[in-house]
């Protein structure tokens, strides 16, 4: 029984060390943020390229919002 208790203690200490080790987690967070930015930029560039209706709709919505902020098209 003593051997099992010692083995359990060693495994528990090792597992706690692994759980508390957060090296690299901040790097992964920054990589995730960068991936989101790349996706957003890709979607925006696709929306505004060529003769697509989606890009025109987005430009119109932004123009309408800017007019409302400036007081030019209040509701």
C-alpha cells in the first residue's frame, strides 16, 4: 500500500507541475488573434474587390453610419 501511495504522490506532483506550466500560452493567444485579423482582412479585401454587390452594400452602410454620426442623416 505504501508503494501505491508513493506512486500516487509522485504522479500528483508531476500532474500539478504540468497543469501550472503555462509557457507558450501567450504565444498561442497572439497567434489566434493574428489569425482572426488575417481572416477579417481577407474577407474585407474580397468584399471590396471586383464588381461585387456585397462590397457596395458594406460601403453604403459605412457611409450611412458616418452621416448619422456627423448629424447629416439623423433618424
